[in-house]
């Protein structure tokens, strides 16, 4: 992905998420045209990353970054470095909620199904 100013924190997280097979497959195979803009733009970016017929090996994350800046009230922007862990937490939570996820119902979105686990202490 193209590095636009200080967005390397964003690139790291998006690349990591784009390589999680259940999430990647969901974003590439499901019809997300009626979902909120954040999900649609992330889906488009993942599709561009995995497109085998891409003309160039670079993809621009600009549209998704604009949506993230807008939804996060400029907490995550193009021009300022941010903490990747903070961004990952915010991004996964917002994806979960925009995909119809619930805070109380387990497995209510693909994000929760993929990333929420259980800890068994013996």
C-alpha cells in the first residue's frame, strides 16, 4: 500500500487484517453494498490488495483513510502518527458495530467470530 504521509500505523494494521483468511474471505465474497461506508471502503481496499490482475503492485488507501478520519473525529488522520494498537482496537470495534454486532450477543459479527476467543484456566 502507498504510504501517504504518516499513515504507516494504518498500513500495518490493514495488511495484518487482510491476511486473516475468514475476515478476508468475508470482505471479498459478501455483498456489502448496503453496509455503512466504513465497511464498504475496507472491503474495496482488501479486494484491491488481493487482486491478481492489478496493473500496479501498489494500492492507495486514501478513501478508507478519509472515512476513518471522519468517523474517528480526526483521531486517526493522514498527517499524524498514531499508535497501531490503539487504531486496531478502534477499527475492529467500529467494524464490529457497523456490521450489526452487539456488545452482549456472542458471535454477532464476523469480527467477533474471528477475534473473540475464550480463555480456559486449569
